[in-house]
C-alpha cells in the first residue's frame, strides 16, 4: 500500500517538464467508484475507424489523442474507465483528450494499431497511448503500460498521471 502513496511523488519526478495539473479527485480509493464499473470496450467495434475518427476530432479540437487498449475482462482497464468518468474528472479529461478505446480481446486483436505507434505488443493492459494527433508522436513512449497495475494506485494518482502529458 505504501506504493500507492509514493507513486504520485515518483510520477512527479519522472514527469515531462510540460506537465499540467489534474483536478482533485474526491474518491480516496477505487472502492468509492460507482458500481458496477464501466465496460468501455466494444468487441464489435471497428477500432481502426474509431481511432481515425478520434484522431480527426483531436486535431480539430486541439486536444491530445488518448488511445486506451484493453478489454472488459481486465479490472485495471475498468478501474481506469471508472476513474475518468468521475464527475470531478470527466469534464477535465474531455477538455484535454479525445479518448478512444480499442478492444484487444485476449491479445491477438487490433495490435496492429499499437504497432503503428511503435509498440507491437503492449506488455499489459490498459496500455494507454498519449498521442500528439498532428505528428503521431507517442508522448508517453516507454510508459504506455504504466497503468497496467492501476489497482495499486489511487484515483488521484491516475488523474495525476494523465495530467503529466498536458502542456
């Protein structure tokens, strides 16, 4: 549990110089999230079209593109989805990011999208790619799976992680 308290400090030390500030999240733990947790991944979706549309929206709105790879079977994926839907974060996330979810099934699915961003097979989910939609550059390269153990964090730590990529 000490890691959950130390993680925000560690993230601050490893954060880019252009880090933003996340809103304060009133939920002290994931137990405070509304239940049941969201099921954000549509197994029948055309992920290629969804990502292309989200990228176009991000460019038009001058936002970053957040590509969330995961699956509904994954607790950490659902905790992330539930956290960004909290009223304290929802509007902030939508003002900074164009979010798109990509279902990976049991890993054989849609991994060509991750490969196009330089990570052929993420080593865990959720794999969050923070992308500059104009250049296609992954701003969090090498840290795409930092939230794959989200359950060891707090909702505030997840919000702070998202804030570090905001200019």
